[in-house]
């Protein structure tokens, strides 16, 4: 099973997490930095892992913003997609991982199937657009490299177990 990992990273944190995910998945994972490659290769994968950081007051990272219109015009029908988002609970707690929620909206509107939601337990934030309807889970893995970096490796490992199970279900 080939898995496309697509991300963009301004400070390097999202790239570090994408690399960690790729290490866990081994040869089945193929990394794509959309800042250099764009998003056209998305169409070549049935299984996707997309990583997006939230900037400032709930805004999209610049490389994702640049490709947003193309994403909105892309069909994700038949694709299983796992999301991971980075944010800062303390400095930007009113907008924690909002960009992941915005990305989820586009993917769902374009027929994608999101897998591997992540519990809100262990986080302290004011609001997030990345929450499910009942507010108990994020639409994907939420990470805070500023305030909870020590939790990242374990969270990624546990989450990837769920991602792989979801990808294998046909």
C-alpha cells in the first residue's frame, strides 16, 4: 500500500513530524513538500496523510494557502485521508489547529473519507475549528511542538496504528 504524505512547513516543525511519520511507515510512505512539489501528486494516491500547521489567528500556512483553490477543485472521492495539524495551545488557544479543521472541510466537501480522529484529552485550548461535532475529538492528530513537544513521538506512534488499521479496511 503506497501512502502519500503531503505537508508544508515554515519553521520546520511540520516537516519534522512528516519525516517521523515516514520513518514509522517505511518504504510504503512517500514524502511530498507542497512548497516545492505542489499538490498534483495527490491524485496518484488512494491513501493520504496531510500535515498542516496553523498560523497566527487560525490562518493557513502560506504554502497551503497558495494551493487552496486547487484543493477545492480536486476530487478526493475514494481516498482515505488522515490529517495531522500543528498549533500552539498557549499562545493561540482560541485558534488551536484551526487550519486542520479548514482542510478537513475541503476534503470532505470534495468526497474524501477522513480516518483516525484524535481525542481532545491531554490538551488545554479555548477553541478549535478542528473538532468533531460533539467536541470530543479532533478530525486528526493535533500536535503542539511549542508546549507539548515531549508528547509528539508517542502520539504519532499511537495515531499511526489507527491510521494503518483504517487504511487497510477495504
